[in-house]
C-alpha cells in the first residue's frame, strides 16, 4: 500500500493545517510538499500550521522537510509554524544540531494560531470567510485527539 | 527494546533518532545492510543498549571529514553522523572500501 494520501491538508480560513502523524518516506514527503504548494496557490492561504505532536522523533530528514516547506511557503507569501513538538523531541533536535531554519515553533495549536493571527493582524473585513473561532475549535479537536 | 530496558523517554527519543539517522545512511549510501540491537553491560555493571549498523557499501574515504557538522555527499544536512555521536554515550565508526561501514553506538541507562 502506498502512504501517499495519508497526510491530510485541512484548510481553515486562511491557514493550512497539516497534521503529520505517520513516518514519512521520501515519496510521501515530496508529494506532501507538492500538495501544500498547490493548496497555497489554489486557496491563497497565508499560513501553514504543521502539527507534529504525534511524531515521536524528528531526525535530520524530517528537519529538512520542515525547513523546505517553510522556504517554499515563504515564496508563496505564507508563514510556517510548527506546533506540538514534544519536549524530548526538542532536546534531541538541539543535540543533533538541527536548527529549523525559517520555522517558528510553538507549543500547541492555539499558540500557533495566535502567532499567525498577530502576524497577519487581520481586521474584520480582511477575515472574510475566516473565523478564528472555527480554527480554535478545530485546534481543540486536534489537541484532544 | 529501549522501553523494556527501562530507558526514560528522552533516551528512547535519542535512540529512535539515532536509529533513524544511521539506518537512513545505510539505505542511502550502501543500499543494504543490517542493524543489530543488543542489551549490554559496562565494566562498572551498568546496563545499556548497543546498536550496530553495518553495511557492505562503498565505505567512507575520509571519516574525519564525514564526522564534521555539515559535511555531506548526499545533499543532506551533514548532521547524521556528528549528531548521532552527540546523542549517544559511546560512538565508534569503522569504514573501508573493502568491507564497508560499521557504526556502533551505546547509550547507558
Ligand atoms: N553507511 C555509509 N556508507 C557510506 N558513506 C556514508 C555512510 N554513512 C555516511 N556516509 C558518508 O558520510 C557523510 C556524512 O553523513 P551524515 O549522516 O553525517 O550526513 P548526510 O547523510 O549527508 O546528511 P543528513 O544525515 O544530515 O541528512 C555522507 O554524506 C556520506 O558521504
Ligand atoms: Mg545521514
């Protein structure tokens, strides 16, 4: 079975949410990067929120993937935030010597949303279909699951 | 196995990460090889876990260079080997063009 479709990309307002839960092989990663790029293009989303709370480790490969996604998103004028890194993973990452270039890391989805929110500083008209309430509710769902 | 031996979460994470780095190197640079995990006991009696990654690939011509942060011939970050050394208590690497590469690491409980 191929694992290509296993990572969902959810769009809430102007933010793409990518919950990474599976061990990614190279193919899955390439495919995910392409999908994020085309979703950014298609939807004009301004933020990418990558939830890694279910990853038990981040090695140099995944670290590079996260940086690559951030670089790619920046070209599309979107900011990338990584949320939910477990403390043990964070410590290991430092010892490994990885810096997630261009990636902001925050503790949970709510923090991530806050960060993206002040970054864009949406006013009422800008928000359009967007609802922070909707996103927060969704975030809670992710946090609980 | 790391769990069974009683490693705490942070050490489990170190071991999983090192396994991923070194196994990925084997697959990437040597195509195939094997990994051996064995519980071990130090001279002072403390317990630990030893991981061995060996392959019969092309070997590493300049080990000193390969151990440097940022050195890569595979378009990577060059963090796998030096990072693994930092994550483990013991780290040994042997490599030759004839026999391939063997990396042995130990984390003590
Ligand atoms: N098993 C191996 N067989 C042959 N060469 C190896 C092997 N492992 C590592 N090397 C060589 O050592 C270099 C450094 O390895 P290291 O894992 O530190 O970095 P990388 O694999 O290039 O990048 P990263 O692991 O950060 O993605 C590699 O680029 C490769 O040239
Ligand atoms: Mg490597």
